[in-house]
């Protein structure tokens, strides 16, 4: 039985663009589940779920983007560059033969959406766990600009050493992630945290902020005829750790949707 903890023998390294990328490769099935993590996170974040993921009827790949975990660092951590490295990783480990189910948590959801846009022929469906949304900063500013600016300044000071946070800020200011977004066309399962007051100061965790969060999430699938939206106040933003059962249910729902298609 696979340990719930990442060990040296569980974690592998492969060279892509002259850097090492760390990944876990577990399970087997007709689909490959590719997991994208939040800001600064990687393989280690998913330790509590590995044993459960290994039991699913899918091959699961969890990896650390450049600069995270044991993966090497690079100057270009844009969505496009990260997705190009991911495509090479999948090819090298022969994980691009099966249809992909892309799972993205938080910032990882932006990678998932843009990867699907660049490689629609490879993707069977997407699972988004409390996904970051490029319009969130502007929407919070529209609620209360002074409050939003104060909070963003505080967050920037807290996370100024995290390159992926700076990348997310650029995406917020551009209010765009890609020319092609297949979120409305691919089978999709979306999980939104509606829990209030995870922090006692950030506008994003206020009732007004959570309302905007839910609306932005709903907009990702509002024209999608093959989508399921779970909204929960039992989990905070860290859905994979706060509610493992719901995370697995989201994956199971996607597999059910694909089997019925």
C-alpha cells in the first residue's frame, strides 16, 4: 500500500529544458489525472491524498512547477512557459497517450485552463478546486478600492519572496489569462469555498468578497452544458486539505460524467 507521505522512492525527477522537475506517478487507468497546485506549492502539498488517489481507476501525475518543491528554478514562470514544460514532461514519461483530466487548485486552475486552451485535443475534462480567477482583483477593487488596495499591499509584503505570487498579480492586473479558454466547452467540475472570515481582515474573505468569488466561479461554466458546481462552506480555500472527501468526490464526478458521455 502506498504511504500517505512522499518518500525518496515515490518522488521522481526528470530533466525538462535543462532543469529537474519533480513528480509523482501513481495508479493506472484509461485516463490520466494531472494535478496542478496553488502558489508555491507542489508534490508535498498533496501528501495526505496520495494513498486515496492511488486507488482511483486513473493514472495520477502530481508535479511541482519550476521553482517549487524539488524542481529547479527558472526565470520564466509564465503560464505559457510552465505549460510548455508540462507538455514536455508528459511526453517524456509517456503520460500524454491517455486523455487527460486536468485538476487545478487555486493558482493551478489558471494553468489548467490555459493548458486546455493550448492542447484541447489532449484534454477530456477539467476539475477546478476553488480556482483563482483573473478578474478577482478588479472585482474587489470595484467593491471598495481603498480596502482592496490596503489588503493587496499587505499580501504583497507577506508574499514578496514568492515569484508565483508576483506572476498572479500580473495576471490580475491584465485581467486575462489566455486568448483561448476551453472552460465553457470541456466537461467541468468546479468547487467553490463559500466559508466566511478565513481571515479577519482580507476583503476577499468578507461576505461581499465571497459573493464576488462565487459569481466569478459561476461565470467560468455559465455557458457550459456539461458542468457541475459544488459550493461549500465546510471547506476554506485549501479544499484538498480541508475536505479530502469532497476533492475525491469532484474527481469521481468527472469520471462519472466521462463514462456517461
